[in-house]
C-alpha cells in the first residue's frame, strides 16, 4: 500500500514546527535569565567579567563612598548617586542613598577604582586589595578643586 504524497510533507512540517518551538523556548529562557540579571537590587550579586582561570579565588565586594566638604565643615556624608568603576571592567556602578554599590563578585587580587562624586573631581585609587569573602572598601572623597580621596580602613 502506497502512502499519499502529502503524508511525507506533513511529517517534515511537524518536525520543522517542533524545531521552531524548541528554539523559541530556548530564546525565551535566555531572555528571562538576562532580565533577572538586570534587576537592580541592592543585595544582588553582580559577577564581573575578568579573564582568569576557573580555580581563582573570588570575593564579594561592596564599595562605600563617603564625601566631605571642607568648606562647610560638615561630617562625612554618604555619596549618593556617585559612579564607581573598576579599571579594566566596562561596567559602571551607582551608589545608593547610603553611598554603597551593589555587591560585586570579583576575583581576588589588586584592583584600581575610579570614583566620580557629583561636585568633585574624579577620584582614582590604585592597588586596592581584594582578599576574599565579603569585603567592604570605604573611600572618602573631598569636595575640593583638587579632588582628594583616600581609602578608609
């Protein structure tokens, strides 16, 4: 008994439809994962991209930026909406109302930070040690023309 010609084309069409559905599901899953990474949550860990070995030690780093204006003699204040970047990594991070960045997952070692506080010059800190575990790096920026800054211990 011979099968009608349309039977072969139906099987091909069903296979093609199944492949299209599989690719669409994979794309949606990838998009959902990307959307989850973009959710701005203060306690969300953000993994930075550094081309190092898989067995490297990692740390969770939070950068806290404080600002002081020597002319007004006010105490240290959190630097809200400051921009923080790690030299060698494209991402930039904003501080919240407490002067803190989100938690960043990063390789241990030495890093350099660039910090821009509204109303102050660019702050550049070299040789900041990232030692592992949860770590907070506190930085004090002076609102002056010279834009002095230093790490607080």
